């Protein structure tokens, strides 16, 4: 089950200047996503990813059309055998005014690829090493060619950190009050409340950021966020419930844009433990799900089912792929043939998953499974997810 259109945010009318001078003082953003670390290699959770994007510059960036553009690297070359990448850096500074050097870049990206604390090293599996050839030149060598490697130079954990800042202060201190390379730096951080950002005066992109600061405010409750934006207490909210889209759109200067999105929602069975370690269980569970009905019920018709784990707004999406068809009779027959009737499934969810969990339980139980819904808070959910301590759960990407 997945959605091809996703509501990113409700936005109040903002008058943004062309640069820090004369810009709106602070953009206030209320989000259900929590910030738990400011170290870009340490987490792949949504709230942290949002913060990393504001705090750290990358070698490359993507423009509005999705094309790779120079970032901290103003040029690059790839060898004929696609095993060596050479990046020439522009003159740029960290938020404390110290220069961003090739040593900082190599240190940052080797941390992503090789450090035991790296939360998402998978993209960098082909990496042999990042090396500083001189102050302005970084070389990447690969074990084998990797077609998307240039694109990996701009994903969330590829932000460049200060080598001296990390080593001199230690990773724990850096992760709470970092020297930054992106458009913003940390003014203050109150975990479980808000992260307040202020413009980085040393950011390399002239005219950016276009605001003087931002407040990333953590508000779990969907209705509370909607009330805040209608009252003018915030300028943007993340995660508008589908039922509130029509209510908010166009009201008091608010806009709720629905647009092609790279967000996909899915059910994640744990293949490493029973019952989903059996292929037949996974097949029956997939055949039992009416993706069309679930998508319509959850989004009130504002999204469409995806055909794979890759959302249809993603570059290189394959439209011809067909997921397992909805076939509850076939699912029950498969369960009967393999003596799986009554197989227990524990579905781990957070509070936001109640509606989908109700639909999944009903459809799985209808074909002979015995589904239990286990409710946990977001912190415990993430901890158990990465440890593989669950039968099945739901998430988005």
C-alpha cells in the first residue's frame, strides 16, 4: 500500500525577502517529527533529516527540476572505469568562519560510509575511501561502479561537518551544538520542544537563506497543529491530516498544496523472524490487502496506490511493475494449503497508525490470520525497528 500524492504541509502566506537583510525574521514550523540529534550520520528519522538539511551543505545539490548542480563542489570528474571521482571544492566557510577544506569533506563522508555509528551507510557500500588530495580536491575511490553515486553526494547524511569541531569537542558535544556548513546554524535547542535556527552569515550561496531564522516546533497532535496555524501562531505545519485538507485549504490565507511526491507509505514485515520469515505467509498477507480501498479510505481519494516501494514521482520509476493483486480467496487458500490458518501477527504502530491498523487487521483476519495491534510511542517504535524487534509495522519513506 502506498500513496503517489502526499500532503507535505499547510503554509501561511509569507513575505520572504531576497536575502537575510529585510527577510521575515523567523519562519515558525510546527511538525510531528522530533529532532533527537544534530549529527548528520547518527539518525535516519524524519525530524533529524529535516534539521540536517538546514544545518549542513553537501558536495552537490538538486535544482527544482531534480538535476544535479554544484554545491560545495564547483566541479567534478568521473574516471572512464567509473571507479574514481574527483571533486574540486569552492571557497567556503563553516559557521564559525573557518574554511571548509578537503580534509573536512573526506572526514565527513568517510564517517557516513565507514563509521560504526552511521545510521544509514547502505548507499555508500561501494566506497573504498574518500581522500583529500590537497586543500581543495577530494577523491572518491570505489570498489565497483555505482550508477547513483553522484546523487548520493546530496542525500541527508552527506552533510559536511568540521573535522576539528568533531574531534576537538567529541561527537556527543558536537551532536548537540554543531559548527555548521549549511544555510542555518543553531541558536538554541530544547529537545522535545523546539530547535531554533538563525541564518549562517558565512553560508556560501549568495542571497541565501532567504529568512533570518526558523523555529522547528515539535507538536505531536494533528489537531493542535491545525489550530496553531489557523490562529497565526505558526507559519507552516507539517503532516496535515487528510480529513483537514479541504478545511484548511484557502482559509484565512492558508494553502495546502497537493503535488506529485516521493513519499510512499508501506507495510513492513520482518523477514528475519516468524511468521514473516516464511514466503507463503508474506504472499498470503500481501494478497489479503485491498490497496485501492485502504488508500481511498485513508486519504479520502486524494492519493493513488503505488505499484512498488519506489514512489511514482521518483526519477526512474517503472510504471509497468504490478504488485500482488487483491485476492482474499487465494490468500485463504494459500494459508489452508500450508497449515497457516490462525497464524499470529503482531502489528506494531504509533498513534498515527490507528486507522490503517484497523483496516490491516480486518483484512488479514478475514483470510485466517490472527492479528494483534501493539501500540507504542515514537521513540520505542524507532528503537525496536532498528533492532528488528517486531513482526510487522508501517512506515513511510
